[in-house]
């Protein structure tokens, strides 16, 4: 009977977690539409200034009082790997600062705050299950004391073996996905992902573009990754956190004088932008690509924290668009190479890059994406090994 109750609790809360995740993403879009709808309709030059600057000081104040939230995906994964848990008691800090930065038009995505919130809810559910099983408590209504939780066995002890654990987690994940799909169906939002089909003009001239596209992708990816570190060194603690938030609000508002694409993550603009960008000049596309990369990373350092995956994709597309205007062949092939190379430099995760681009670009370009991802992953792996060997050799020469 107790096992049945716990199983039902896990199923119900897995569905709720999925629904809350979808609800959070829809809430972000709703807030952005309510705040920025008038500006997107009229394009009034003054509008970003009355939104970004006050919000900036608010974000700076919240950062000073609550800390640097949302946490990055890397920090969440590191916490799980090192400590086996996420501190879910701080979920509200992530929600407040995440919604503030996204609603204020920050050039960031929702993936960071969403990952933290989902991880927190999953961690909480796991704690409830292992605590109730250990102390034979009513899982539905009983309060979970911290002292008892710390004495509880690990989550894996609930299962007879690893295979059963993986199977149960997979099934509960599917329940969560179904819960999210229900909310998305109930409150549909326009999405960027999907299966795209485009006519690709394959030609030998496109092969000439591979080397320059790889070079540009490597260069821009390196530039994007290191921008955050460069800005962190430049700003550090020289400026009060409240002033950091406010000053960046002004910078973000000023950047809209160049293009509205400096705002938001660029998630919903990637596909339309890729279809219209060949009408823009090379200089303008370079300004958009480099400018948005600067705005995204500078904002992150100055307290406007969030995900950088979608801004990175948007910037890479703009840089690829500038390159194709100087090269022959089908522009989509060249942009796919630049985009894949750049993302591999930024994310350093071939499966993630392939999945993202599989749902973003035309399926006809998927073989190129897979090939480039695998090649760069091999280069990155062997480069790390060479660095290790060179370090060992250096130490041997020094102390041998």
C-alpha cells in the first residue's frame, strides 16, 4: 500500500513539474509581450529607456540582496556532480531574477533559470520519496524535517538495481514531458523549433567555402566564449552591483538604436532573420553579430543573468550571413558550417549541438552538422590530450 502511494505521488508530481515548467516558459513570453508589446508595434525610440534603466537598477538591487541568480547550467551540473543535489530552497531567487532580466528585455534566454527550477523541483521530489520511504511517513501531507532528510538513505536505495532506477526515472520523465505538452497545447505559444525543409543547391563551389567558414566559426566561437571572462576582469567589483544593473540597462537601451534584435534571446527571430538577412549589408550583419555577443556577455557579468545558447545561435547566424555575401555557393550550407563550428566552440558538446540544429535548420543540412560536430569534437578532445602531455613533459623537464 505504501509503495503504491509513493508511486502515485511520484507520477502526480512528475506531471505537475512538467506543467509548471511549461507554465514558467509561457509566463516569460506573456510578461515580455505585456511589457514590450507597445514598443514592438510602434518602435518608439524612447520606450526601451523607460523600461531598461529602471529595471536595471531593480536587477542590480536584487543581485546585491539575493546574490548572483539564476545560476548557470554549468554550476547546476557541477553541484549535482559534486554534492549530488541542488539547493532547491533558493528556487524563488532564480524565479524572481530570471523573470526580471527576461522581462526587461535582456539579451539572454530562459534556459538557465528553467534548468535551475526544473532541477530544484526534481531534487525536491527525490528527497520526498527517499525521506518518506526511510521514515514511513505520509508522503502526501507530512512535513519533511531537515534533520530526518539528512539521515535518509540515498535516492538509489529505493530501487533494487541501476537498471530499474533508470527505467523508473525515464518513465517519470515521460510523464513530465506529457504534463508540459498538455500546458503547451492548452496555452499554445509560437515556437522556434520544428522540422524545416528547404531546397538546397548543392554545388562544387560550396566546397570552397568550407575552410573560410570553419575559420570564421572557430574565431567567433572563441570570441563569444572569452567575452564573459574579459568583461569580468574589466568590471570585477569596481562598480557597485546596483549601478552595474542600471548602467547596463542604459547600454541595452542604447543598443536598440542599432537594432531591436539586441533585445531578448533572439529565439523567435532566428528563423525569420535567417530568411531576410541577405538584404542587409555585410557591415550591418557584423555589427549585429558582434554587438549582440557583447551585449549578452556584458549583461551577464553586470547582473542580467540567463542562458546564452540562443543569443550565441543568433549571433553566429548573423556572422555567417556576413560571410556568405562574400562567397559563392548556396548560403545555407556556409551558414550551417559557421553556426555548427561556432556552437561547438561555445558548448563543446556534439550531441547537444546536433540536437539543437536538427530542430532549427533544414533537415537536408543535417549531414553537414553531424560531420562538422564530430570532427571538431575529435579535434577538441585530442587538443586537450596534447595539452596534458605537454604539461607532463614540461614538468619532467623542470624537475627531471
